[in-house]
C-alpha cells in the first residue's frame, strides 16, 4: 500500500495565518487546532491560547519545519 504524500505545511500555515480567528494554539503541545476543539487531539490538554498574534506566530513556526509530533493519523 503506497504512502500518501505529506501535507503541504507551508500552505496550511498560510491559510491559518490568514484567518487566525478560526484557530487556537494548544498550551500543552503547541499544536494549532480549530476553535471548536475542546480537548487537544494530540496531547489531550484543555488549555488554549486563541489570540490572533499567538496563532499567527505558531503557524509560521510550524509551517517552516517538518512535522515532529505523532498524530492519530500516524498510528493507523
């Protein structure tokens, strides 16, 4: 079974940075999640920073590097 290509992190980061009000940053693992998220799917934290400045900065950081965290899709 061939592996799917990795997501374009820079494009996803640009989309998030263009609309930071729709996202928030997990204070447990620094992942970016949608505003409707109550518990982080990666680390199960429930503390988030929803400020536009924090979301934009984190999107730029994550978009500029390769994924280092293990997500649920990595385990399937």
